[in-house]
C-alpha cells in the first residue's frame, strides 16, 4: 500500500507564504500525489505534519486510506508555546546583521531552542546528522528577504489553526491512530486527549497510544517504539 510521511519541515521554497496554513499544505501534498500519479495512501504526520494530514483527510477524503499521527499539534496552540517559537524566530533573525555572513554562534542558539522543543535537547549521531543536513537548506531559505515565510511556517502556521477546525472533523472517513509522546515539553497529554475526544465526538474511528519517554519528535529518538 502507498505510504506518505509528512514531517515538520516548512513548505516549498520560492512561493508566497502570506497566510499559508494547513489547507495550503494539504493542497500541496495532493498536488505531489497527483504528480506521481499515486493512488489513495496511508498518511503519517509528525507535529504540524499531523495537522496537515488531518486537513488532507478533510479536504480530500478519497485520497487517504488511514492516518498515523505522531505528536499532533493541539486544536488551539498554547500562548506560551507560541512565545517560544517566536523567541526562536527572533534569535535566528538577529544572527543576520551581516546578510552574507550570519553570526554562527547566534544561529546555534536558535537551533538549541528548536532542539529543546523537538527532542528535549537530546544529542545523538542521528540528531546531529539531521541538523547538519538541514542547515544548508535553512540558511538558503530562511535568510534576509525570506524572513516572512520563515515566520509564517514556524510561528503563524501554528497560531492560526483551531477555531472551526473541530467542526470539520466529521469529514474524516478513514481510521486514525494518535501517538502521544509522553515527554513532550511543549504539549501536555491533555491536548492530545482533547483531540481524541473531538475525533470521537465527530464519529471518527480513532485510538490513542502513548510512548512514555519520547519527546515531541518521538520518531527521531524512539523509532522502535
């Protein structure tokens, strides 16, 4: 069966990010499937990717066979988490006083903040490889002149979700598996339980599992579980 995984990486480059949100991301994913002529797929989403996967199953239910959602972001983003994401954004942009040679130490501080959120500051060869691999992309796409899209993808995307989202959950036709990572420093378990209840109330076939010691990006540190 075809399977697609959606991570928490920002969307495609060189497009307007004004107002970009999960509906746009879901549309992008379906366009990707169309380009590859893929049949309906099993969709795995991590963090913001989980919200995109749910939106895809709402907007394009015929394209989704099932959803496997790890660390789904809450129906409404907590203000303190938004503040943390904003701080990471501000530290990153402060590093670019020189648009050609950004201050590497300041960039490292921003990355440290992101790793605190994602993996509870864990450091493994795999995590180091992820940072090393994604850094060139980040320097290219989140540099001066592109800070607006950086902010939209890493702060506003999360803040604009919620509100009428739960009213649309009844459009989901496929089974859903939620996975809550028990050591998530940003989102307590009650947020995932709230989503679980909203899906149940909408008549969705859904279950929830907990990986006790996993951070927000539990797929990175606790893949076996």
